[in-house]
C-alpha cells in the first residue's frame, strides 16, 4: 500500500514552496525591522 510517487513529489514541492515563502517573508520582515531601527536611530540623533 505505497502512495504514488507523483503524489509524494507534489506534496514535497508544495511544502518546499510554502517553506520558501515563509523564509522570504521572514527575511523581508527582518530587514524591514532593521531598516526602521536604523531610521529611528538617525531621526533620534537629528532631534
């Protein structure tokens, strides 16, 4: 009672895509947070 290979491949591909998406949004969010911190620091120095 083995699962078809195509089904497994499809699931793995979907999982990888989801992981990549999560990773991308995570890094984008992290860099955004970093830049906001930098901008906040610059503005606080100016005032």
